[in-house]
C-alpha cells in the first residue's frame, strides 16, 4: 500500500477543523433535559375559538416543577369604577405597564403557587412586584388595584393559576415526566409566547428551561391586519361599508318580522 505524504499545513487545517466541529456539536448531557410544546405554531382564523396545547418535560427523581406561560409586556388602560350612593360610576383611567399580555402558571406542588409566597419568580406575587399602575401620571396608591386587574384578566381567561395542575408521572422514579394540558383562550393575541419550566428540589431552584411558541393570524384576519397597516383609508371605508350593510340587513329583518304580526 502506498502512503501519501500530506503537507504540514493541510494536516494543521484538518486538525483545526476537527476541533471546531467537536466543540460546536451540542452535548446531550449539557442540554439539561427536555421541554416539549405541542403545537409550536397556532393560527388565528375567522372562527378561532382558542387552542388546546400540551407541554411536557422530563424531571430528575425527587424534584418538583413550576411551568409558566407569558406573553409580551403590554401597555394598556383600565377604567376603574367606584360606587357613589347607589350608583356605580367611572372614577378614572389607570395606565398599566410591565404586565404580561397573557399569564398562566402550573405547579406540581400546590404550595408553590400559594399567594403571598414572594420567594419565587412566578405567580401573582411576582407579577405584582413589577407591574406599574398610574393614574393622571401619578402612581396609584390603592392596594386593591392589582386585585382588580387580576380579576379583569381572569374574567377574560387571559390569566390563571393552576396549583397542582402540572401532573407528574412515575413520581419517585428515575424517569419522571411533568405534563400540563391547557386551553389558550379565544382572546389570545398574535405574537411570541415564552414558556419556562422551573425545576426545584427541597425548595431550591435547580434548573430553568425555556422555549417559545408562536400565535399568528391566518386567512381573513391576516388580510384585514395588512389592510389596516398599509391601507388605512381603504380599511376605514371598508369598515364603514360593512357596518352600514349589517345595519341595513338588520333593519330589513326586523321590519319583515314586525309586518307579519
């Protein structure tokens, strides 16, 4: 067999390429476990009524976990009402800042989502520390404002805590699996949503895994969004035309029903 003699420069480049390749190859041990989201992409069509999702991840033996889902930070207004004598009246607008658009949290141990537990970076207590409420450019000092905000979001099914809602299979064994089943509400807005899986043992955080999923407009909602952004005048005229048409049709229906009696 004939042996080939390669120049030293070629051997050096080959060795360097091998080292770079090995260094850039992800290690199965370093990944730290799994965080599986199904589906990873959700489409909002004209008949969108929400979407069912499954999220799971493996856990080391003897551990507990908390799963959080949050949307982007929002800036919106909330109208407060107060009671004057026997009437409920609007008492002013409150600007909300640094609160997520959507927030859900699941825990394997119900106590991990107990209210008032401020030692962890999840739950309503953690949200209350960072959310800001201002009225007429001044911070709102009313202690009930956060509770009113939570009630409003829970009514729209955009916020919810599920103590014990993260199910563990094979607890106590070496191969545990945490799984959460949830339903995204129909009011979910398009965007990128962040999922975090916190793994604990004896009350201390061992690991945090993160992943994302996307919610996108599809079909007619996507077309209307493009029109609203790029053709604002045409979109406004179309909206007026649709409103007038619906009003005329509704009037015709009621007139026919009234004429039959």
